[in-house]
C-alpha cells in the first residue's frame, strides 16, 4: 500500500484548487480527496452532526458536498472535461463517499460561472437596499436546475424577514449547545481564516467584537450578560437586524419535493451553488440564513435539540413565523435561505485549507 499521496496531474490540480473554494457551513470543508489517477478521484465526505446543533442529520454538510461537486464540474468545463460522480451506497450517512471521473467532452463550452468561483464570498455587512432588477432576478431564477425555484421576500416582507432573523438570533445566542459551536468556529483578531470564520467578517463593530470575545470564553459569562445586561442585544442588532434590513431582498430556495435522501441534499447543494455563483457574476453579494430552516425541521419532527427549557417553544414560534412568511408548503420544502443585494465584496473572509492538507493517501482514511 502506498504511504504517499500520488503526484497530482496538473489539470486535476487546477480543478481541485478551484473546487476547494466551495462554501461550507462555518468553513468546515467536510471533504478530503483521494487521487486515483490523472482523471479520477474519490471524495471522502464527513459531517459534524455529533457536535454541531446546526448540522441536523448531516444535511447541511451534504449540501456543502453538493456545492463542491457543482464547483468541480464548473471548473472542469474550462478544460473541456465533463465530470461524472457516483455516490458509494455502502458508506455510512456520516461519511458520504463519491467516485468522480473526468472525461473529454468535445464541443463542451466553459461554464461562464467559472469566473465567479474565487470571487464568491459571504458578505455579512450592510448591502444596498436597491431593488433587484428584472434582469438580475431572471438570471438567478434561470440558474436554478429543474425542480427548484426561488421565493422572494421584498418590500414589507423584508421587514418580516428581519424580525425572523432577529428572533432567530436570540434563540442561537441563548442556547449552550450553539455557544459551543460559536466558540469553536471563530478565529479572533483575524481578517482571514483557513479553517474558521475570522472575527472581522462577523459584521459587528470593534467594541462589540472585543466584548464578544471575552464573554464567549465561558458559558457562565454568557448567561450573566444575557440575564442582566441584555447581552444578546448588540450582536443581534449589528449582525442580524441591520443586515436583514440593509439588503435588496431575502430569498428562499424551494424544492418541488421535500428532500429526504443524501442524494437530494447533494442536488440541493449543487442548486444553491449555481444560484450563489450567478449572484456573484451579477455583482451581487449574499449571506446565508439557513438556521431558521434547521430549527423548523427540529420542530416539525419533534426532535429535542437543547437541554435548556423553553428552546423548543421559541423554535416553534420561529417556525410559525417562517410559515406565515412564505407559506407552509414552501417553508416545509425549502432547502436554503439568504439575503442578497448589491454591494462591495467582503474585505474579511474565510479562506480554505491548502489543497495539500485536503489530500489523503489511497487506502488510508
């Protein structure tokens, strides 16, 4: 058995160098690459469900892997290569594994979204309130594959969406299970981060960020500030309410059928990435707002997610708010949510692990 990573083919290396920039929840990058040949590899996926309350059944991580597949296919097209992927049905849900092959495709045109791969990022700060143009909305709608559509929340509904996100933030910031996640994913005093979220990208001002850093070191501090000093107010206003109001619109990506299997979430991730890259290509910025959908699924399936009394009741209120906002059917089949608008790209952002750190030796996992 080989104990070293095979030499990467130059073309495959360039494809993977682009593909690794696919989005993932909290910059977890839940994938590793096993190189089998110049045009063949295996993606070893994983999820964070065992310690992340947001990664319900690993579905958000599976969507991230779907975004990786779409990014990989787009990158491959620039070399006249077609990507085909097959999921290994015999691997556990916690470790989605896919074989990927690239074949020459004469006449295949380069996907125009390739130029947006490196530009795409999360912008958590205020965006322009200018309404999206008909051309922008059309391009975004067309970008979605068959089986998906976009539900827009504009005008007065933008205010309702802002209230949803403001209340959702209170749930997140008063729950110890979420605190453990937040504590582990932020890289403090950083403009960029290879494996987490830099604090300068959070969207809070410098004073609030410094206070957050001190408070978040210990859950007892969090409880004290939340109980006696309205500790969630400043972060919620700065990171949720203001950005939710300062945008062109909120949106919900809706599937024709509720996703149930891993393949459904992989497909949803591919749709999400095409939508996001199209937004980037249109000069628009985007911020995901996925957690209300996650908490709503906990509620629908009557699944406990916190030991703290009252959290399920709060989540149920959020779920009813979401249903009232987009309709019960669309809320139940939604796969992604976010806010969007014109604006400058983020000056602080998550980077990615170097490709060499994402490669695994064949046969060794």
